[in-house]
C-alpha cells in the first residue's frame, strides 16, 4: 500500500480539506512504488539523494503512459435483478482510440493506464471492489467524487465558468455565462487534487509518462510537479483557448497559466489557440517564446515548456468497421429510397444541441437559400441530427425551443405534400445510422460559432469514401472517383486542416446560404478533387498519428530532466520548479565575503540597469546608498572597480561624479576611463556614425506607429525602446524593426541586436566582454594578478563578460588560486556559475564587501595613527 504521507501535497486554494471520498484507494497496488516522497522515510531526501534514487529505478518493464481525463473510457451497467455491476470499454472514447491506434502502429510494447471518473455514481461500500476490478481487467484507476463535489466541479466551474469563457462568452450578466464563484473554484481545485492522489497510487515517476487531457484538469500539473519535480508530464487542451482580452477576465488566470506551465509539453489543436496561450503568458507573466528547429518553446525558470500544435484525428479502423456492418448497408439503402429515389438532395448537419454549435444560424441560412433559389424548393432537404447537449441549463432549453420553432416555420413556409425542407432528428441514433447519413449526404454543414476541434467533417469524408459494398448500394461503378463537399465554420479547430472546404463566417447568413448553393452547383470533377485532398489528409492523420506524435515530442522534451538540478519554489498554485545546470548555484554572501577578505588583488565589474538598479524603477539615478557602497569599495587600494553599462558617458559621469576612483565603461565599453579625473579612452577604432542617417529614419517610422516607444540617441549607438508599449505589439514591431535594420545596414560596420524591450544598433566589435578583457590585461601589465573576481549582470549583453571571466580561470591573467564569481540576476540559463534573485540580494553582497573594506581602511588608519604617536 502506498503511503498517505502525501495527503497534504499542496495547499489548496480553498483552504478546505478534500472530500472524504478521495480516501478510497484499491486494497492492493500491483506495482510497488519506490519513488522518493511516497515510501515513508524518503520524504526528506535532498536534491542529491533524489537524483540517486532516480538513477536506481528499474527499467525491466515496458514503457508506460498514464492517461488522465475527466471520464474513464468505461461503460458501466447494473443488472436489475442481481444488482451486479458489469464494465466494458467505451468504443467511442478518444482515450481508448488513442490507446488502440498507438499500440497498433508499432508500439505494442507501450502500456497504458487510465485515471478518471465513472459516469455512474458508485456507492462507497462498492468503491474498493470496483477499483480493483477496473485495474485488474482494464488498467483503469477510478476517482470517486461525492455527488455534491461532482456537481460543483463539472456542472459548476467547468461548464458554467471555464467552458463559456473558453468559447468567448463573457459573464456580462447572470444569463450570459456564470459569474465567478470562489466556492466552485475551490471544488475544481479539490477535484484536481483528488485526481493527482490517484495518479500517485500507480506512478513510477522515473519512467512513466503522464498525459493529462482537457480543461477539467488544468491545475493538476502543479500537484504532480510539486510531488515529483522531474515528472514527465504532457497536457492537451481539446477546447479553444481564448484571446488574452477574454482570458484575462478570469480572476484565477495566473493560477491556471502557472499550473499549465508545470507541464513539459502543452498541446493545442490550432496555431490560433497556441498563439492566444503564448500571448497570455507574455502579457500576464512576462514570458517570451522562441522557435528552435521547428519547435516552439517557453523558458520558464530554467525549464523549457514545449508547445505542440496538431489537431486530433479520427479512429480510421473503427469507422471502416462500422461502414462494413450489414446494418449500415441496410440503412444506406433506406435513405436512398427516402431521398435519392425521390429526387431529393440531402444536406446534413450533425451537432450537439448547445449554444455554440450554431444550429439556428444554419437554419436561417437554409431558409435564405430556399427564399433566393426557388429551384431548391421541393428538392433540397436539410437533415439536422441534434445530439443531446453535454451540459444543462436555461441556455440549452432556449436553443432547443428556438430550433424547433424555426424548423416548424420553414416547413410551413416551404413544405409541400410529401416534402419537408428540414428534418430534425433529436432522438438518439446508433453510430452506424449516423454513418449511413454521411454516406448519402451530398454536403455536410458544420457552422459552429466556436468549437475546439469537431471531428464531424473527418467522419463524413471517411464515410463518403465508403467501400465496395456501399458503392454497389449507391450504384457506383467499381473504382469510381468519390466526391464530397464541406461547408465549415472558420471558428472550429478542424477548419485549417480542410483546405478544400468552403469556409464561412456562420454569423453571415447570406454568405452561408451562398456557400450552400455553391456546394450544390459545383462540378463533380471539382468535388472529386476536393474529396481526394481531404481523404489523403484525414486517412494519414488519424488519432494514432496524433497520439504517436504527441508522445514522441513529450519524450524528446523530457530527455534533459535528469541532467538538471531541480527544486521547487512558491506556494499553493503558484508553485513552480527551477531547473538549472548542476553547477549553477546561488551566490552566498558568506562565501563571497570570506573570499573577498582573503584576497590581495580584486577585480569587480558591475552592470547598472537591472543589477544595481531594478528594471522597473522609473528614476534610474543611483541612490545615496549605492554611491556610499561604491565609494567604500573604490577607496580600498586592493580593488579595481568598474561600472559597465549601456548608458551614455554623459549620464554616467553626472550620476557617479561623487565616486572619484570608480572606473566607468559607457555604451557597452566603447568609452572607457579608469577613474573620474582620467580622460575617456576608446577601446576600438573610432566609429564612423554616418550609418545613423540610415537607421534613425527607420526607427522614427516604428516609433510613430508604436505608441509608448522611444529612441535613445547615444554618441555611438541608437536604441529603440518599447518598454512602455503594449508588450505583444512592441515585441512584434521589434522583430520587424530588427529585420528592417539588418537589411538597410547590411553594408555598414555595425551590429543590430535585440535586447530586453529594445533593439540596438552599435559599432561592430563593441561588447562588455571587451571591457573585462581590457581590465584583466591592464592589471597583468602592472603585475597585478587578481585572486578575487566578482562580475554581476542581468541580461544578454552581460553574458560576454561572464564568458571572458570564466575562460580566464587558470589563464595568465588571473592568480592560479583566484576565486571567480560570475553572477547573473535571476535563475535562468546563463554562462555565469552563480545567480542572485534580485537587486536586494546584490546589495546584501555589496554591503558585506564594503564593510570588509571599511574595516580594512579603518585598521590601516589606526595603525598609522599609532606609529605617528610613537
């Protein structure tokens, strides 16, 4: 039995204890879990211990993926007489389909375990037995929720708040989506915690992959990452992800974003959904993404969170097997008699009866078609299959009533004896019956106003390809070319992959009616070409292809896990894992001060913005405390202290005029002086700045079109800053400006670089690394080999200094016993070996060094006074 030591895994947002039902776990677990943190006595392992346990795990069993979703792919039935429960696979479940097709496509050695809830409520007295039966027979681990908790979780937070918001419905009034309810959010977090506990019962964190599905479980990654910092975790969102303007209205927006970022791989159906997610991360968390060799990645506290864009596919084998059924053949024959033999053309719609499927808009468009095209009356029939809505509420009833009323109105206006223009089927259909309708329909209409994916068009294409037996029923010649037509909404996930479909804005009734007419009038040869194109895509990008591609990318993303040092920071749902190089550690005040005290010759190089001065400060001038610390360091004759900044020499001279012995390198080191009273030197050949006449007009153009941007005109450089502009637009404009400047300045002796909220043009060969080289070389010429080097910076331009300092170790410019501290601000990938969290940490270190120097100077002064008295 697994330990219950994880019951307080993470502080719940609610502050409440989970429902008691989560205590119901199987009486025996088929695999012993030996991961740190589960077996009692291993909870207090250090990072090093954690790594040693990870490396000792067994690899004797086959690969395994734990699939986690709101519902298990299981059907439950109870015998009315014996009351005995029986279980069977749900063949329509996507989770089962991805298992079957993934194993079929040369991955038979992959084992799948499912974690989720059952649709039926199981009495507490039967839960242990049901858990064991499901695991032994189906490799399923059920989560049992109390009826009240399930209602608040699923029908409450998921369906009343997340689902409407993700489909662009803002709760502007109580009737338009649910207003945020903290109690429902607490239920959502509690259920995600229960799911995490169930995963812990079966997971081997060193080897298993975990794949979480959909918006019901968006905070689950935080619970798992908290328990296992190196868990191999993927998440796929099957719904749309809204634009940042919509998403940011959610009061718990950051908690959900940070929880999703605790995954290793996040999947979306379309680029639009991924782009909206990345935009939210940029605007709300200040994160940037980049594409490397075709993969999109977000750097999040040293971890790379990959973004996967791939729409799910259909289960090709299942659809073909249904088409082969005798019942399907019989039903197709009946529909041919009902429609084709009566010289009727069928248009088909298959939708859930909910507010986002656009059934009423489709009916309005069909009414428009009959009004404008009299030749369609008596001949064209719209068959609308209306599946039961997955949610409940007033809006579902309104959609039903509106649809029934519109069908009645159209049939009364355009109906004839023996002809109803619209046939609404709202009773449940067998899957083979639906496939039969696909086979006979001349065109399929999917006009949802917002939908995550929608596989109806894919199913229609496969059905229209048919088989030899159906071809015979349809009266087609052997090997005859097949044809199909699709009218699809621009706002559904499958639309980008169906380039041969007629794409429409479902809100534009005239355009949808015209699309229906075009689909009816299009030449057969054109329909055949479009069908061939669609069939080629759908048949090769099935659910197995999708699952295999996702799991391959998840494995690739997780390869570096054991090579990084990981630890968690943050509380509650703001928890995240920092993953850095094993040699990268926090700069210790005590260690640094101790090394400083022992040293005889010291070199100190300090960046300014973001290092001595926080980036967010409006007043960038140094504080009195900063000047005092720098003067204390500069008065120590054993020190060479340099401030290395991108700012102009005029500003730096004014700000640091009280620091007599402070060396300053301005404009990334182009200008250089060893002390206040020395002349400014130039470390590279004098720059020709005639290129400014080319660059400045370009920057002015982007400044005029980007509100909040400015130009900083320095002596040798030009900087376009967009710190105060809209982050997304500024970043987009910066990329364009960078490309524009690189093009127009290709033949000029300058480099164009993108920095933190800026684009800078400066002379070639100028870098902060040059300052570090010059300082060490000058000290060597004076027979001064530093045995203490401290270099602190915060951005990309400082990486040049870190590289020079690190490469100088064991070289001729440093003492053989030199202690080198190259330090960056923030825990992020860097060439530095140390980090500090913020400028406050830097001041603690600098104050410690200044105190040592003050004591040393005071001690020398006292000794001199004693000698004079003698």
